[in-house]
C-alpha cells in the first residue's frame, strides 16, 4: 500500500474539520429552533417547519458521523473508512442538490403556504403574545399595519402602527373607537400606516429562504471538495510502493570476486 501526500492529507483534514464544525453549528441551531417552536403556539409551529427540523437533525448527525469516519480513515490510513466517507458524502451531496433544486422550483408554492399561515393567525386581536410581538416588530421595521389592513387589530391597534414624522409611507386616520384614542383628550386625529404588512412579511421570509438555499449550495460544494480530496488520497494509498531497481554490474557477470582465505594460525 502506498502513502498519501502529506499536504494532501492536511488539506483533507482541514476540509473535514470545517465540515464537522458546521455540522455542530447546524445541530445546535436545530436544537434551539426546536425548543423555540415547542414553546410557541400551534399557529406558529406548522407541519412544514417540524418536518424541516427533523430533516436538519438527520443531516447534521449523519454528516457528523461520516466526518468522524473520514478522520479515522485518514489517521489510520484505513481504506474502508475512506470509502464509506466518499460514498456517504456523495449521497449527501446528491440529496442536498435535489433539495436545492426542489426549493428553487417550489418557491411559488412556499409563498402560497406562507401567505396561508399568516392569514390563519387573523384576527390579530385573538393571536398569541408571541405572534403579536412579532407583528409589532415587523410593523415598526416595514412601517405597515396589520396583515391585510389595520382592521385586523380590531379595537386594540398597537402604537407600532403610528406614523412617524419622518415617514414617507402613506398614512390614514385611525378609527375614533380604537384604543389609540383612550389616552387622548384633545380630540386630535391619530395617523397610522395605511399599508398592510403581508407583502413585506412574505418578501422577508422568502429572502431568508433564498439565503438558506445559497448557504446550502456552499456547504454542498464543500462536501464535493472533501470527496475529491478523499478519492485522490485513496488513489495514492492504492499505489504500490516503489521497489528499488536491481542493477547488474558487468564485473559481477565476469565473476570478479576476491576470495577470502583465512590465514593459518602459527603453531
């Protein structure tokens, strides 16, 4: 069995170390997301998100195990371990590529499902505290009010819907029977954002989905690089050791030898 180039081995170790670190980060993020969704209301924890979490668990654990196997293979120079790593990473790369293609092709469907999930939380007056807090944060960020309109809040229109002086977004007068007028005695009108937040929310979510697909593509390319390095190492390990060439001397053919005769001992 041959020996792999030392710099090739170091490059391979560096790549699988990065992959292992990313798997640990993915596993930690998945655990955090799972805990957050477990505490959230059912209206936020959809079946699609739950399925995504389980897929992330499987990917993180499987790739982490393959990385450990690949590290063992390069440390002990075990070809079977490196072959297991190559086969597993190729299958993982193909799966990731299929997911990315499916994600790009199903963006209209994802947008439709996200829209339905936002419409399911209406009316906002009956939504959970986590949903209300999220909506108030988005309203301040995008300068909008309500999912479809400010009427989604009913009587309790939050102050995050109030127009600021610097706002260039169209504003309308809030209904006189809303909670915004409870603490006002001067009778002046209260201006709130006219636009709804649904389009902003969908664009916000789809942006992060596209970023996620881009990160997945980068990780897939890193996996492919590890596969290429591992295959090259396997090829080098499969080579036979260089056997020194036997050189025949003409003098050896002629029988030019010196006879060694032990001198007789003097008696």
